[in-house]
C-alpha cells in the first residue's frame, strides 16, 4: 500500500507498506523532508513495523515520537504527518491528481440559491454523478449567512439587518456568521469525494484543502498563513474563514469566504458576534480585525479571483463547466422546501 501527505506549508511525506495478518510489515518512509540524525529514519520505520493496521493516527504518532533518538530534528514534517500518511495508505486515500476538476463560476445568485447549490452539488459529487468541482460565488444581494448550529438572535441584530437590507440565511456547515455585500468578498466552494481527505483529522483536512489558496495569496504578495482551526490570515489581520460539511454518501463540502472590501463598521451593527469577538480581543474597530484583500493587494476583486483560479489550475488541473438545468432546478426546489422555510432559518432561534 502507498500513501502520501503533503504537509501544508511543509514537505511531502511518502509511505509504502504491506499488511500481513492485520499487522503493518515492510514499512518504508520517504519524502523531501529534512531529518537528523540519519538513524532517525530507521527508528521511524522500526516503530511502525509490527503495529496493528487498525491503529489510530494519534497512537501511531505517539509511538513514532517515542522511537526518535534524543535530540532528533524533523524539519518540514512531524510524527503526526507520518501517521496521517500511514492512515491514508491503509484507507486507500486519493490525491488531487486522481480527479478531473471542474470549474463553475456562474453569474450572481441569491444567497439561498448559493446555499442550496452547495447541498445539491455535494450530493452529486458524493454519488459520482458530478466530477469534483470548484465553484466561485457571485452574490446578488447582501446577506448574513449563519452556521448550521448558530442562534439567530444571538448572532444577528435583526433591526439593523432589516435597516441595511441584509437577508438572514442558514447554511448546512458549522462555524461562524458571514457578513456579505455584493463585491465585498471572495467566496468559493470545493465539492470533493471523501477519499481525498481520507485518513486526515478534520483539522488537517481544513489546511490541506486550502493550501492552494495560501499559495495563490502568496503569489499576490500577501504573507498568508492558515490559523487552526479554520482561519486564513496575514500579519495585517484575519482575511477569511472556512467551514466544512461531510455528507453520508461520501461527498465533502468545503467552503471559504475571504474579505475583499468589507464595511467593518456596518458589520458590527448587523452582527452581534462581531462586537463580542472584538471586545474580547480589545479591538474597537472591525477594520482592524478583518483586513480586506483589496488593501493588501491593490487589485480589483476580479484579478484576485483570476489568480486563485489560475493557481488551482496550475496545481491540480481545472476544466471550465456550467451548471446543468437539473442542478438549478434541484436547488430551486431545495430553497422552497428547506432554505427559505422558518423551520430551517430559525431552527436555533
């Protein structure tokens, strides 16, 4: 069995192994990492050999750590990264290059249509009726998009939302509220099969699925980093955040919203959570907490998106596609029966 794991911001870890009688045999670690002293490589191989194949990642990592010679130096990887590669090998994980990725970038859609399309397209990728897809969002109207488990009244000042024309909608993924005005954000969704993140923890999968975004931002001159669990940031401040949902049929939804030109003062009038988060950090201005892409690049929003698409295409391949009529129809029906209903929007009042 063969497994690979590219450490976000680090090096490639490659493992090859056999399983005989439920036990790992002939384990071999390789990669473009740095490791000192040389005998540490044999120590890692020896630690994994003989372990039960069902051993979880945490136990694998702890066993590898204990086996390292005193003073060993691992650069670009860690025992956790080796454990992840082992679990990916055992669970037959795939890589980006195993798929023919599709690009969707339709014109502006209503907030509820965006959320419904996320569910429809994730279901399709999980069922194998659509190839893995990257979708860029264009917003037709302002919205507050709250996480699946958030309370409406705790997160949103409804009077101010109504005053400024913000529709309150609820998505299927967890996480925090998104404050959106057309042209103010860069939002995208990835629809992938579960095999792409097989063997990873949720935390690892967030960084893994957004590493291409970090590379795109760095190519624009932004010193971007991933801040666990789900933030993209730079030394100037937070840029955006990610959320994820895994469906029972094997489809994975991973979506990200990054601020391009956000009205921070309006945001803290509409979002209650914005006030609390900033007071906790001693920050009086939202503009200091959420740093827009425009101020860091000086580029039009369209140019930022173009660089992101070009980066994904260069790294993983990408073919232009369009939404099918039946996908749009399914999303419209889902808006009617789910996303527009009070039972969904206020399911946590």
